[in-house]
C-alpha cells in the first residue's frame, strides 16, 4: 500500500461532463491505498480462504427481478462484445451482453478462463463482492473524495493523473481505447482488454492504474452532481462520504437499483464516446451489477509511522 498524505484539494471538473461539476474544495485525512487494483491472484486467495461466491455466480430469482424474462434468470455478468461495424452509440446493448457463465474466473463466458492473467485486475465483481474482500483483508473501499485525492497524484486540477496531455510525447500512460468505439480498437497502447496492473507508469504518488484498465468501486452513493454536503458547506467538507441513497436511483429504469460512484475509466473509454479516463470523472453503477470492466482497490484509514511523509507498506 501507499500512504496518501491527505489535505485540502479541488475536487471535480467544469470542463467535461455535468456530473463532475462544480469544482469544490474538500479535505481528507491521510490514508493508505492499494498500490494496484485487486488482481485475480489476490482475489483467488480470498475466495479459497472464505468460500465467497460472487454475485455473478448466483442465479437471480423472480422475487429479486420480477420484470425479467424467465429465460434471462441465469448466473452471469455483463461482457463487452466488440461489434464488427459502427453502431448506434445511444444503445449500449449494441456492445454489452449479459453472458451466461461469465464471472471472475470466466471473464468472457463459461468456456473462458483467467489463465495467464494472475496480475490482471479482477473483474465481474459487484459492490457486495468488493466490500466482502475488503473486510477480509481488514481494509475498506475508498470514498469518492479519497479515491480522487489519490488519483490526482498531488497535481491540482490536471486533466489526467499525470498532467494535461493524454499521451505526452506520444506515449500512452494508461490502458484506454484508441480508435472509434465500440467497433475499432487500434490497440496503440498494446492492450485490447485488461492489462497487467503494472503495465503503465506509476503516478506521482506511486500508484498504478488509477486511470484506465478498469473502473473502480467507491462507497459513495451516486448523485447527478457532487453530494449536497460538498456543495452547501461554508468551508471545505472534511472526509465527505456517502451521498444520498434516495437520490442514487435511476427513475428511468423499470427496476430501481441504488447506484454507487465508480471512478477512473477503463480500457473501453474512448475519445468519441467516454472521456472518463480522468481523476474527476465519475459514473453511476448499480450495486447489483458486475461487468468485464469494473474492479476495485482498498484503503486503510490510519496514520503512518512517525517521520514518514510518503511511506509504502
């Protein structure tokens, strides 16, 4: 883990998507955060030790999803399937498929495996799965404010975790999508899907993959703008967390499911569709839904040893 010294910083952005605004000051106490997203290797140890069964491995019931078609009530998870030609970007079913048998061990369906991917981030984990892992390690999931503080790497309001240029000197600093999403991936960064968690340079804080590769769960309930506390306080909110669960639901959905904030973007983020490979970016994710591009990392909220400004553990 890496120690993040905390302090006051400017959170959010007014330059990209409305849910990231307005820019506002927040303060957070120092905390430890995982140097890497949780990997398949690390998650396997958790499952072997506890017998945990992920949400993607559990058959949903009619009581839980009364509007679901009977033929859709099977264990599985959302998998990205690249279409062979341009498609309507307004319909995500053109590239997302609820794949039977897809789970953390089988990332693209029942016949796939994570062989050769020990150091790739674990995927197909719901918020419940991520929380269970964090508890087992004696840790927690980060708040949105903690996560963004860590992702900024000490830079004030830079667009990216390393500065204001996406690919400085033509070199890719994160696993994102190059080309026209969702049908053309030029793979200029060398990775079509997820990548090993140390494949790209570390941030100013020594963290890897805070941007791209996989989105990461936080504990905050999603609201269309930043949480009310952050916007109405007379001074920088201290350790803001939570949001409002009641405001996290999407009324347009037939079955209301509360949503948490995920951060960091993924290997599917592309300039023509999703410029969310940035510290300020945020997105709502239903707590019961796992996908092939969402993972997580953990934090520990405790002080470093005396005299250590930015230690590691």
